[in-house]
């Protein structure tokens, strides 16, 4: 979907929503009205003259464009056009176009200019335009900053009292960084306005106190919300002991958030009323929308469209609500009667019912909450929005997510990679993949966990584990390594812990486990723990306590929980399993040894990810953008030409349907040659006899063709021989959680049967590609197994980087397979390649900003 074809919603710098769409001839009256609202200064800066009115001739030219050589976009706040931007090509097929835009005075300084520039540049690039030129008066500092701050390499010349600007519009790392920085700030501000409102209006709270609306109203009131609470009721003058009003605006109070608990058919009236009160966002508790069927989905789209037109964002519908424990806010706009204690963990839950249980369990475990959002149907606000908000939220140190689906998987992976460097992200997400995505079955459950780990996300499998890891991150430092010191008063428990550590990939530190024995007192236990905490060979501790035999210890001797925090003074994380007695203060306690070790292992893997450098996107030689476009013209793709454009050469393969054609192809290619059955599943099946090698002369080719045709069919492939090597497979598929992912493994029936593939999400860094090569279980075969020469690892890394770049840059490429790739000490050869393409649909998280 492109801007030139559809209206889209975008966020301004203050978090408000507006609509951007192509100009239409019918916009002429609205353009005249906008022009009339301009101040004299705005007219002068845009048109270099007073220009008090738009002549009819100019007006018709303004609103009639061809959307190729001349393009114009309008920005609407509600039904009113408040800005227009345009470009015009400077001559037929010229590479340059003049760009200009103007914003109504009341909307200046809110980021509209930068949004228009992003979308105009995107449309111009697709029309073959390379450079923008602009003429700006020196007094128009705001416009000059729009161009200068975008990251483009702007050339300026001053002549005749005007600043002449020229700049290429191809996206660069600098422009992308600017665009994503603005995206983060606008999305974060849009959420901040909802989580710290000055006032909350509640729609749908009955005067009888029954129903979900009344429940949320009661929780707002009883939770100590520091702002105004405004019940909106058509008839009652008081609801839940609070003054009620027929309209939110009637209260005469600042209201930033509206909680909606009315039937779907009444939602449009609520949006209109909330807009009059200046509300910034809606939390729609009501059900009956997309989850209820086709009619509900249509009602949901109408709700979101109306809210965006009014500048509002939507949380829900069918959600639990939002909460903020900040003492200056104390917002509980949820269906949960009790919130966890204030703390530094932000929680996002897609499911409302699950959210209630999650909050209750967090409260039981003493996990402190900073803020909470339940997105329900996720019609607008999603987990990605909350990641943007929590990134810079000073009140949040740990992020916990419950995700059922991914709306924009590429964006999630990108944000997680960035945010995970500063704040841990823990996610409970399904590894399931819908069928029919690409030619491969794609990542299995273990590979999905690796994909999350690549992005720095701590993926967990259960609700209990989500909280296990969250409690540990919230209360303990990160480990400096994977060496675990185990201290306990039971040999059975310490033995279980040692086994669990090894199974989880943790190393039991030298000299451990230490069993202080069942007769050890609390003092003895604390002394052993303190020694382990000070041990330079220990990175993390596991404390285990089994109840002593009756009568062995009395009084303070048995108060292990009291002595434990005193013993753990080193900057090392500790987990505990106490089978009896109260849990130790400040130390995460788990009901079983296995749960304690599992949580520690998850956090240790995250700490290891943090210690490793993030990798870079290296410059690649021999990438030809023009050849890429030529290979992708039309409905299909020239696979060999596309790969060659990215510097990936595929050994020529000539189809033949007869012995004569096979001999002719072999003669042209040069002997010796290989003959292979043409069917895709047989081209590498040497074990079935479908591949015959080193055919040295025409007679051998004829005889071999006859044998293959009898067994596998008439069509064969003829290829020149290449030096032998280790057979590898490279794949690209679309994953629902991460978008395009690159897979690598060794070839052969056994490795295919075992699913021995490693996967990484694009874009691939040099570190990602290197890890891909080393990740499969059969990877030792590449490193010189049993006396063989190691293959050229650098060549494999380079190939993966090129495949990753292709997958990242070409959204039409839905699947790709290189099989086999023969890796050798002196390089590699790609013997066969297949590329699956689809329509030119814009890929999420690419292109200019949009909601």
C-alpha cells in the first residue's frame, strides 16, 4: 500500500493523530478555506508575496495532479485541511523535482512538515526522481530547519534574496536514524498522554453500580487517582458518589482520557463527545467488535477512523484497561480491583482476561508495577507503541509482554534490539507459525527462541516463567558470566540444582555445589553463602534450604530467611528455593529448584547477549540496484539475474528433454559435466541416484541420460562440474513474528529430517551471519571434522550477508532457497537457486511513518 493510493493516519510530534492523503480535485474549496486562515506572514513565506487569494487558474492546477510528475498530499485534522505539500518534476523525465509545503498557523511546529517531506520523497523515488530542489526565503527559519534536520546532504546557495536548496532523496543511514528517532518520540508522547491524564471521563458507568463501566469507575475513584474523574451519563446527576454530566465537556475540567464501556453501536457518539472535551485517547473496554465477527470488525474500523480523525488514539477494544502507579498519577482505569505495589516493571498484555490474572499474580509475588496496558483487539495501540514509550520512561527498568500475535513483526524485532540494550524485555509469545509461509517449514520452536534471543528478548514459555524472570530482573543485578555457585543444606537439592544448571547451559563453578549439611545453623548457612558471594569464580548463586529434622535447630539458629540478605552483599544475582518457612526478603524465591535455575539461565543468556558487540551492517560490493529492478520487473523474477545483482553467482544449469539436448548442453558447457533429475526435490539426491557426476564424454552423457529418464522422467539438468565441498542450504522465509528470516544448515537427508537449521531475522549484521554459520549442530563438518580441511568460513558469511540484504531490501521476495551450496577451503559454489515472489505490497516497518 502506498501513500499515493490510500489515505493513512500519522502521528504529529505532540502525539496527536492526523490523516494524510493525496490531493483531490474536490479539495478546491477546502484549499481556499485553508488559505484564508493563513496569516500574512505564512502567505508571504510560502509564496514570496502577499498572495491574498488563490486565482482560479492556480487553484485548478494545485488540486489536479497526475501523481507521478506532479504529486500533492494534504493533511487533515478532522474534516479540515490544515497543510499541503507537493513536488513537481522539472521537465519530462528529469531527475529533479521542486518541493514545497505550507502548514496552517495553528498547526505549525508540530512536525507536519517533516511528515510531508517523508511521504513526498517516498512517492518521488517511486516515480524515478533522484533530487529535490527548494527555494526558501532566509526569514523562513522553520522551513530551512525541516530540510537541514532531516539528515539529507543539503547544498545551499543564496541568490536574489532566496536560499536555493538541492539534496538527493535516496534514504541513507542518517535519514533513517532521523526518521526513527521522530517515530519513537511521537509514539512515546501519544502513550504518555494516556498514562498520565489530567482527567478521565467514563462512559457507560451505570447509576446502579452494575457492569464493567461502573467497576472501572469505582477502581479509578478508590485507587486515589490524582486527576479529575468525570462520569458521563445521559440522565443521572451523580454516579458512584461523583458528579455526573451528560457530556464530558459540561464538566469544565481538563479531560485527557476516556474510558468507554458502551455497546459498539453507541461508540461513535462517545468519540464525538470526547472530541469536544479535548480528549487525547480512548480506552475501549467494550466487547462486540472484531472478535465478534464481520460486523464487529467493521464497527471497530469505524471507531478507530473516527478517533484518529479527532486526533485521538485507541486502546482496545475488548481490553482490560490501563494503569499507572506513579504516586503523582495513581491511575487504575482497569477491571482489576487491586494493582501490584508501585515498582519499576512495565507490563503489556494483549489479552484482557489474562491481564487480570497477571496483575493478581504479580501482586502476590510482590513484583512492583510502573505501568500496565491491555490492548485487547489491538485496533490501534500495540506492544510496539509501549516499547517506544518504556524506552525512555524513567519509571520503568524491566518490560514484560504477553503477545498473542504480531501486528508489525519487523518493527518489534527492530525496537527490541535497540531497547534491550538498556532495558530487558521479557516476552511470552507463541512459537506457532501459520502454514504456507514460504517453501520451508521455517523456524521450529527452538529456532523461534533463538530469533527472540537475537533481538535481545528473553522469551519464556509459561505465565509462571514470565513472572519468574520478571521478579529476578526487578530485584537482582545481571550476572557477569555463567558460573553458578550452589549452596544448600541438602545434598539432594544441591545435586538437583547442579543437574538443572548443566541442562540449562550454565556452568557449575569449581568447588560447587557446597552442602553445609542438614545440621547447619542459619549462621553456618549465611557464612557459606557469603563466601560463595565473594568467590571470584562465581557469577551467580543458587541458595537451597530444606527443613531441618525436628528438634535439631531452635530460635534464631533456624531463621535462615533473615540471614540470607545479609550474606548476599556482592554485586551478583541470587535465586533461592526454600521448601519451608518464609521467603527471604529481596531475594527471588521459587517453589522448585528447576524453576529457580531456569529463570537464572534466561537472565544469564540475556546478560551474555548484552556483553557481545551488536554487530554492524557491512558495506557489500557488487550490488547493482538497477540490475535488481530489471530482474524484478513484471509479475515474476529472473532468479539468476536477481541473485547476480547482489553478487551471488549460481552455476549455470541447462535443462534437457532428450539425450541429444543433454549432449549439446554438455558440449557447450565443457566436459566433465553433471546430470541431475530436474525435479526440485531430487536435484541434490545423490543417495537416490538422481545425481550423476564426472560425465567425461558424449557417450557417457547419453547412457546416463537414458538411466535417469527411465527412473526419474525425461527432463534433466546439465551442469559443469565444480570442485567437491560440504553441502549447505540457505533459505529465506517470512516468519509471522519476525518477518523475513534467513536460515542456514548443512545439506543432506539426515540434517533435513532433524531440522538442523539456524535462523536469524534480517537485516543481518556481520555477527548474525557468523553465528548462523556456527549454529547448526552439524557445523563441525565445516571446521575440519576428522582431519578434513576447514571450509572458507568467510565466503559463507559473505553469502549470508548478501542473502540477508536481498531479503531485507526486496519485499516482493517471499521465499528463497540456495540448495546445495558447496563450501570448500577455497570458496563456495551455489548449484541451484529458487526465488518466490509476490505482489509489490509495502512491507511493514519500511517507508515513511504511518500508524
